[in-house]
């Protein structure tokens, strides 16, 4: 027997974005949401540079995890999100951060900026609160299907990311989600559309049914993410950089 909230999501009529509604309901159950996120995506990402960034700050450093959501925030980081998920310490709009200028030593922001309508303003806010010499770690999608939380506005390439963050000294940037993740995500969506024959209810059922069948193939990215051409069709990119002193 399916839980009532899942049955409701599967029922027509179509909503503006049923995946977003499903995620919203799932996030109320933090352990279940964390397990689902790990199985579907997190287990197959290259997180070496992310771990290096998190572990590199001394005790007492002023650190933010922006758009933390339901995921666990690393020790020493203050969790910030627009929504009041369990574990969120500061509820705030990323485009209007309630922190002083140049008051933060490090900012972690993963798979968030594509969902922020005022993305340029949010980036400017990061620049404002991060001190000169402070460091930034971003994880951003390149080739990833639309995924609303509650909506989805933009994508990045490695050259575009470098240009957008030219005011930062690049410590390291590269691929976190490899080419297999791109292939599986797109094939997952294609199969759900092609085999549902225009039925919204069938599309939703197929989409959920295919998740455990297709997600394990992403394990191939544990090897392919290191291929020198992986960035050509990467699913997810990362940037680790240091804020330069602004010109006088």
C-alpha cells in the first residue's frame, strides 16, 4: 500500500511541476530524503575537492552553507535556506543575506543557484559577505534535465563559470557529476515520456519505477569522471576559488 501523500502526487490532473511537489513532501521526512538523495545522485559524484574545501578551515572560522536544504551541514558551517527545513539555523533569501559585508571566511553552495530566480543578485551577495582571501565552493549543473525546487532557471559550462567568477583566484574547478549521470538522467526522462503515450498518470508511475532500475548505472562515473573529456557532457561542475582583494 502506497502512502497517501505519494498516491496524491501520482494522481492527475497535472500540476505545474509534480516532481517539485514530490520533493517537497519527501523533504518532510529527512532520513528518507537523505537516503533517496544518496542512492539517486550523491553516491556517484566525485566529492574529493568538496571534502578538501570543508576540511581546510581552522576552528572558529565563519562558514556558511547556503541553500543547505534537508541535507546534513558540515561541522562548523551555519546552515542557511529559504525554507525552514529541520536543521536550518538561518532562514533567509539567498539574494538578501542577513550578514555583514566581508564577515565570512568560507561559503559552500551546492546545486542551489540554478533554482534562484535572482541568481546574479545571490552571487553578488556571496561576494559582499565573503572577506578578501575567503574561499567559495560552488556545485552547479551543466547537462542536467529540468528539476524544479520549486523551479529551475539556468545552466553553466566550465568556461562560463570561469568567466563569471573571474574576480576569484581559481584553486580548482572541474567535473563532479560525470557523463554517465548525464546519459542516465536524460534516458530516464526520455523513457518516461516515450512509454507513457501522453498519459500523465503513466508518466509519473514510470518515472518513479525507473529510478531504482537506472540510478545504479551512474556508478560508472566513479571512473569516467576522471576522463580528460568528461567535461564535454558532464552533469555537474564544481568551482573552488579564493576571493581576491578588490581594487582600490
